[in-house]
C-alpha cells in the first residue's frame, strides 16, 4: 500500500496546504474559513493520534 494513501497523510497534506496559503489577499470570510478548516484538521489529528494531545498541551503551555 502506498504510504501516501492513508488518512493521516492526507490530513497532514491538507493542513500543510492551508498553512501555506497567503491570507493577506483574502477577505475576512475566507480567512475565517481557512482558520476553521485548520482547527478542524488539528482536532481530527488529535483524535486520531491521542499521544499528540500531550504534545499539544506541552506546546500550549510554553
């Protein structure tokens, strides 16, 4: 099986693409949609990989 054909990889790629978008040229509604999508992908990633919740908590505290 191709390792790129996994849900985790696809979530990572989607999140990476959202992070690379240039938000400066977008209107407020589009920026809000991008932020919402980014948040949803991060939450799904944490649900899929519970060990990352601990990492997220450590980064949030620092």
